[in-house]
């Protein structure tokens, strides 16, 4: 029986659990709230992942960059463009989410979720640097953890050979957290079952109706980002027409959309980037795996921005200007710490929700449709990888020729 369960695709298990939870909530009403502890356990397990996952993944992403002058320049330009597009993605997500009419959502009003303490912008900025990194880790102050992890990663690269043991420890820690993440995500169907039975049993079936608007908002934002941000950068900085670019990468987009896996799409992405976009094979071997790890415009920019607005409407929690600023900053920086494993975007969403004081229980509402959203998120991420590869290669004269520096970088990653 257990073997049969795991042969069912993960998204089908989550969707089935959601439908079962809804059915139990409808049939048994408030009696179905007895299943709420299953959801609470799942939320606690996700919370357990966030701090170590962000810490190790961010450091590992930074230490994967090279040491020579040309490698550093290529790495800095590549990561800088990743961050720029992530910020643009988060702003697009906030704009689309704000314009989307979520006003018909039934509010799940509770005293606990309305008690928020959002500090002024000046306080947020001055508190970015942790006075005690250990305390930041212990308390789960995500913004301070991100800043500290970036500094540690940069320091390991600067120290060089003497810090090699620490780099290996960080890489091992990241791999361990990726595996724990995979294990915890297997509990998603159980958590969704408990939370949906509780919500529907307590608040009624009408709370689920706005999911269609949420999916539509994600797709609209992703299309805007792909066409205007990526297309515009290719046109003005990549030396290529957007139509030719999108025609060349269409096979990678289709595989990404159908598989919902950036890493699974890598062979096709590498082929179209090197053969159709004419990017140097050595640089492509560096930028594409790195992009599949840290370039998460769909997962780390658009998705958490819209999801945060959706969940805020769901619980009747107003968002002010400071909240929007925090969402944009956190979504952008957290994209660097999104693990390269399926479903990790849902885990990283807890970072954004925690920073702006939104209830993590709201994840249950969007978990069941995560597969539909993940397809578009992944297509967006892969499109961004190909755009960055073309733009940076064009600026560095790496179109149609080999360069040794990125090859060394790729070798350092293996």
C-alpha cells in the first residue's frame, strides 16, 4: 500500500489530500477540526527548515563563484543580473497582486493573526546587520540571517585555501538540508488534509473560491516578466531580437513547463543556449547550473509577492507601504536561498510570510494548486537563465567562442 502511494505523482497526492480534506470539512463540519493538529505539525516542520536552509544554501551559492579576476567579473555580473531581475519580478508580482480583485475573498478573522508588529522602514534598514548572529539564527530573524550568510560566503571566497574545510562543511550542510527538505515535503498531503478539513469545517466551502484568481494573477505576472523584462533585456543588451530569442528557447520552456523542474530541464536548456543562442559552452556550463540554483524569479520574486497579498486578503490583514517594501526585499534576497528541489518555493514562501507577520497556515490554501503554479514558475525561471546567459555572454564577447575562465568555474563546482 505504501509503495503504491509513493508511485502516485506528488502533485496528485497533494490535490487528492485537498479534496479529501474539503470533503471531510463539508460532511463533518466543525467535527473535522479534530484533524487540525496534522496541519500544525506540517507547518512546524516547514518552520524548522527555513533558517538552516537559507543559511547553508546562500553560503554555498556564493562560495560556488570563482577566484580569478575574469571569473569574479563574470560571476559578479551574472549574480548581479539575477538579483536585478528578481527585484523586478517581485515588483511586478506586487503590482499584479495589488491590482487583482481579491476583495471577494472570505476573511478568516482571528485575533492571533491580526496581531502584527511591523517596524518602521528606518528600523528595518538599521536592523539588517545582526549584533549577534547566533541570536539571529536562534530567533529566526531571516533578513539578518541572509545578510550574515552573504558575508560568510564572501569571506570564505576571500580567505581562499585556508577556508576550504569550511566551504566543504557549508556544502555538506546544504546537501543535508536539501535532503531534509525532500523528506518534510513528503508530509505535504497530510498537512494539507488536516488544514483543509479544519478551514472548510470551521469557515465553509466559500473560502476556496478565490484560488482561480490567485492562479490567474501568477500567470499574468509571469507573462509580463517574460515578455517585457526578459525580452527587453535581450533586445537592448543581448544583441538579439526578442522574437528570435523566444523562438530559440521554446523547447526549453516547454520542457520546463511540463516537468516543473529547472534541473531536469538543464540538458535541453544547455542545448538551446549553446546551439541556438550561440553562447560559449564553457560559460553556459557555469551560468545554467548556477541559474537553476539561485535564479528564481518565478519562485522567489513573483510567487511570494502575490501569495503574500492573497493570504493577507484571506485573513483580512491590511498591508501598508512598509509591508510591501519588506515583501520586495525579502522575496528578492530569498530567491538566492531557494533550494534546487521540487516544492521548495513553498518552503521559502514562509520566509516572506514570517517577515511581514502573515499566518503560515495560509499556505494550505495554495499548496493544492502548487503544481499548476509551479509549471509557470519553472518556465519563468528557465527563461531567465537563458536570458542572463545570452546578455552576459554578449557583453563579455563569449558568443560563439570558448573561454577558459568559466570552464574553471564549472570545474570548481564539480
